[in-house]
């Protein structure tokens, strides 16, 4: 059973995640002189990123030791309105003293999305500590969850769910009629820490289903997360409102 941390509202939830980010980065920087985090895209984390860029959190860590990566990315130019990198850059990265070399957007230079995915995997392997099996190991991965149970760009019914050799892959997502690039489950399941972030009443049904119903893994990709590291769901009370008292005690 995953750990759950419930906050009364989105601002409190963002503070809880920000405090976890700072604490985990202090531990990683003390032990390995670097903290590698994979950001999630979508709309939920934007306010968290804006919070991290405030003076209070700017002063809480050595940002020159933080390496910013992306768990997934839409296959659009970095200045496109749908780009996860653009969202994070505008919300946070442009306001923090992170060395440019420590910010690792998914490359979009090649017309071949598979080549861009391969190049990102090469960069991950060159920069991150690795497991004994050679899997790049994030210190923290922030994951969102969609109402269909997807996480990162690991959508139900897509081939990338079964990918175990590549650490980064391109995937065509029918529901959006668009290509995405995503880390694969070998990377997610070897992260030292994973935070699944869900907020708002619109996520209450899927959160209850995922945390309380026993449903086939492949139906809900986020349930295929079974990390060696620590998995914690950070929820606001609106997203947690359908959970049983027993789940809430975890
Ligand atoms: C993306 C995200 C994706 C997101 C979920 C939830 O690129 O869109 O990585 O996995 O986290 O779709 O999105 P919301 O936060 O917008 O609900």
C-alpha cells in the first residue's frame, strides 16, 4: 500500500511537496553532491513550480546542485504552449539560479521522435547515477495522474507500457493524435523516491480506484509503479474525498 499525505487544499499540498523536495535534495546533495529530479507536466504542478521559485524556497537549497529533468514531454517545440519544459521554465526555471547545463529538456531537434527519445536516454545515462543493472536512477520523480490512470506519458493500451529495454521511448497517443516522449517503467521503478501528485475533485474517482480497487494493472498504468524506492501520494482533500479511513491512515 502506498503512503498517502493529505493536505486541506492545493496551497497546503504544494507546501508539503515543496518541503519534501527540499528535504530529499538536502539528503542527495549531502550524499552525492547532486539532486536529480524528474518533473511532471500537465496543469497540477504549475503552482508548485511557482512556489519553488519564491524567495523562501530559493534560499532553502543550493540550486547549483539541482538537476532538472522531465519525466515526459509532448513532441512539440520547446516554446510551444503545450511544452512541459516551457511551463516549467516560465513557472520556475527562469527565476532560479540553476546552471543552464543542469536543466535537461527533452531534445526536440530531430524530426524523428525516436531519435530525440534515444538522445534523451543517452543524456540520462551520461548524467545520472545508475543501478547495478545500468538503469539511470532519479533521486525524485514527480508524477501526475490522469483520470484514465495514466502517468507521465504512459497511457492505457499503449505499447510503451511493456517497454523494458529502453529507458526513454517515443509513443503515439491515439487520444491526443500526438507523439509523446516518456521515461519507461524501468526508470520509474528504480527512482529513489516517487511522488504522485493529485489535486481537485476531478481526481477523486481515479484516486479512490487506484488506491482502493484491485484492478488489472494494464488498465491503469499508474498502478504499474512498484518502485524499489519510496512511493507517496500527495493529495489535497478534494482528490482524497472518496478514500476510506483505512487508506487515509497510511
Ligand atoms: C503531461 C503529464 C501527465 C500529467 C497528467 C495529469 O505531460 O501531461 O506528464 O502525465 O501529469 O496528465 O495532468 P493534470 O495535472 O493536468 O491533471
